[in-house]
C-alpha cells in the first residue's frame, strides 16, 4: 500500500485499488490523509462499510492494495 503520508492533504478524489481483482474504490475528501487512514483502520478492524472492499481486503491482505 502506498505510504499515506506522501499524499497531498488538499481536497481531492482518491482511489483504492485491489491489484489481484482490478477493483477500484473511489472516494473524495477534504482531508485525504485522514480519510485514507480511516479506511485503513476500518479495514484492519474488519468493520469497513463497503462489504466488497472488506471481503477483498480480508482475502488478499494489505499488501494487495494500492492507493
């Protein structure tokens, strides 16, 4: 997974790519770093609201994802 600290903190669109499946989650936020950290935290804790993203994360693990 790309280091989140390298991403600009301005408002933006962002994507989370699951490399094995080529599935992409697209979002927007005024604070990209905080939002991406929230996604990662939810995924690691197995409580992400997007069940498809959570399933792929559980199946393939953190290293299979790219920002």
